[in-house]
């Protein structure tokens, strides 16, 4: 909705909807009004308004009994009154009569919020694609019809947490990572690095942040992509080898843990004093010897590489950026001094 300072809808755009850009071809009727884009979120299955259910103790707005005071998610000191059905205005003081389907929600005069399988200005029209197919989505996935104005007879599936695919037909790989007491006390979050090796192309690295839950010593990341190596990183930049294998298996279950002897050692702790003083390129020539000199060594790293000791005690090294930041691009919505971390920087999908 495009609304003005009096919480009135400034303009109803009846033309083509934009999926990506919030574009409005006309200005508000009142050229002096300061308009903003207001985004409301509803649960399409229950038509419940998605917002903090708790009433704020101190609020500058005096909402009537037909609304409550809520703070904007992205503005620290800005508030509004979300109104009950059939009411509007800054304080929900205006009463409105909507002509709509009984199972819809009337919002801001003539805006109707429809259930998942209904559409239209008054929510009387039905999407039929999900009803026509007997099992459009597998494994209890939810069938969501795509707007007929965009493409006809198409749908997408919302999958449960452990499944993925166009019809939720695939199971994600599950990794149970046990964290010992000493490691648990050192950190509140862990970064899980999934490394996939290719023959003639640079390896791929995907990172997922995992939050440590109170009084729990296991994290359970689910993975949809293939991988060969899994490395756990603590907030203090300590690395642990969790998984290492030659072949990747789809939809597998892996149990592993943070072990002291699986900690990756910084290379200067392994080299003798003479080798430490060598330039980096000359020093790298001695890396293949390190795994053979120390039979218990699992992995080691320097400023640019991460090296894994294989079963034949050879060092397999690959580039590893130790300076990647996962700070949500400096956009922190966490409150009370909390830190924000996100996964894969190119296409972040997990935020803790």
C-alpha cells in the first residue's frame, strides 16, 4: 500500500502488479503529503496479521480499542496502530464497511486479504490448479498457486524443513554436530563451511551460521547441495575438521563432533623456526611434509590456504578466505546488543 501521514491509502494501483519493484505511477492526491511504502505481512493460510503480539508498555500513540500500538520493524522510534477488521485511521477511529468474502480480511477500506487459494478484489475467485492435481506437492509440502495474471496453471511448493525440490521430492542431507562442553563455553554461534571440490574449477564454499541453543550441545544443519569437506569455525577463528571424504552422497545422514585433535593448526605452529622466516611462496613447498611429520594432524592453514591431511598423509590445500565477514552487511536488526550473522554472502539464506 502507498499510504500518507494520516494512514489513508493515497492511491490504488489497479494496473499490472510488479513482483520485484514497488513502483507507483501516480502521486498522492495531496501533493504536500509525505507518503511512504507500508508493508503488512499476513499468514495466507490463517489470514492472521504477522506482528509482535505484545502490547508496548510505552507508546506515543493512543490506539482505540480497535487496534494496538506496534513499533515498525525497521524503525526504532516509529510506531503505528494496526487496526481490527473494519476499522482504519491513525488510531483506528474510523469505521468502514467492506463487501468481501466471509473468509477474507478487510484492510484499509477496499483492500481484501485473501486465503491462499482465493484471489480477486473481494476474494470470491478461486485458484483451481492445486485442487485439480491429486498430489501436487510431496512430503506434506504446501501447494501455492501462482497469480494467473503472471502465468497460468502454475504453482510452487513450500517444503517442510527437511525437504526440497520443485515438488518437495528430495530429502536434505542432515549433519548432527556434537559440541563438547569446553567448545560450547567458547562461543554462541558456529559457522559451518561446506567445501565442494571440482576437477578443473576452483572449489565452491558455502557457509551456514548456526546458533548454539541454551542447554543443548548439538546443532543440526540441513544441506541441499553436495559437499566433500565440512569445517566448523568458532567466533574466535578456531577451525575444526568435521567431515572429509572423496565422494559426495545425496540425502545422507552424518554424525560428527568437535574434537580437540581435529582442530586445524596455524602453520607457524608446525614449522621449525628456519622455515617460518621464509617468504610465503617458498614456505608453501614444505606443506606436503607436514601431514607426514605429524600422524595425528588433521588439517592446518595459513593466511591464504586451508590444507587437509588425506588417508595417505598428503596435504590437499585450497584457497580459503579467512577474512570473510558475515555481519549482515552492517544491517543489524538484532536488539539488546545482539550480533547479526548471515550465511553465504552471495545469496544469504540463513540469518541468526
